[in-house]
C-alpha cells in the first residue's frame, strides 16, 4: 500500500522514466512525420492546450494583477535577454583558451541568446506552486521580444545576420499562446461556478502534456542518425520550436556543431527542471509557512 501511495505521489517522475524508455524503444512513433505528428500535435496543439488550460484555471484578476508587476517583468527580461547572454559571452572568453571546438562555443553563445521556453516554463512554474500568471506573461512576452532581440544578439556576439520571418513566427506564437489563453478566460466566465465547485486537476493536465513533449523530444533524440547516442545523449530538439537557429545559420558548413549545445539544452532543461520540481515545491511550501508564522496579527 505504501508503494502504491508513493507511486501515486511520484507519478510525474515515473511518467518521465516511462516516456524516455518508450522513446528509446520505439522512437519512430514520436518523430517529425511519425504517427503522432509532433510538428502539429506538440508544436501547436500541446502548446495551445497548456495556455488554454492556464486561461481556464487562472482567475482574471490574477492575470491582470500580474501585468502591473513591471519591476518583476523588467528584471526577468533583462536577465534573460541581456545579462545572461553577456555572462555566457564572458564565460566563453575563458573557454576559448582551451581546446574546445570554437564552433561548439558559438553554439553555446547561440543558446544564451535564445528567448525563454514557452510551454515548459509555465508548466514547471505551476508544478512548484509559483506565480503562474507572471510565468505566462514573461514566457509569451519574452518569446515575442526574442523574435527581434535574438537575431540582434547573434549579430552582436557572433557577427551572424539574416532576415527573420517575423510574420510567421509572430503569428505562430500568437495563435498558440495568446489566443488559447484568451479563449480559456472567456470559457472560465461561463463555467466559473462549476470550476470552483469541481476543482479540475489543471496541474495534472499540464504535467501530462509536458510528458508528451518529453516523449517526442527524446524520440527525436534517439532517432537522430548524426549523433552517437551511446556517448552523447539528450541531443535533439525539434527546430520548429525555436526556428531562429536554422534561419540565422542557414547553409552554414558548421551548422551541426553550432546546433549541438542547443540540441542538448532543451531535453536537459525539461528533464532537470522536472526532477527539481519536488525539491523546489517543498522549499516554497516551507517558505510560505514561515511567512505566515512571522506575519503580525492585527
């Protein structure tokens, strides 16, 4: 009984293991063009589901109040799109003195210039009990900013430039992030009483969607013939989720080397973030209890 209770409590961690194992056994199911069609079901439907779910679960006043936290938003965007790329650049100046391939270092700089992840950032924030409304705003806003800022950062740090299809990227972000969020808020107005009475498992739904993203990401990892997966794991992300790399370095002879750090980053970010969820959640709960205990009574 204790084992079953433990498994129910840790179902998400078990799900990660099952998803990766399933991807290893039959990667062809979840690759681009495979039976699951992740280029549609993940890149569009799964992301839209996450933000519709958030729109449905969040109170309108929580979203509107999150918009006015200007200092928080300014800090996050400056940290992500200015401080972090600059810090990576300084770190790479030291690594350039070693024997590491210079194009791998350029790949690391490219990762540092990318906007924040959209779907996983929101899901992981919700999973630990963080400020989901702020995560939604900054993930979406950061992605829109990244359309303009990322190519400029790559030009600044790497001297690489190219024309970016702003319209197509903007429309994809708008249709998969903004529109589902608005629709979720509209639907919530009509079923608000039912939602408060039944309390649907929004967190479990978002976590299940994340498991699908993990599965398809590792399907691509294990099906990629260009990497020796016995020695280098966690190496592939669907480029459609962050198309700027192929756009900026289209036709570049060192594209494969530049790509490696980015290809490693996304699966590792999802996996590590998911593993840290219980620890961070426990820390947040203890902090919240401490704040309540120290708050003066009137």
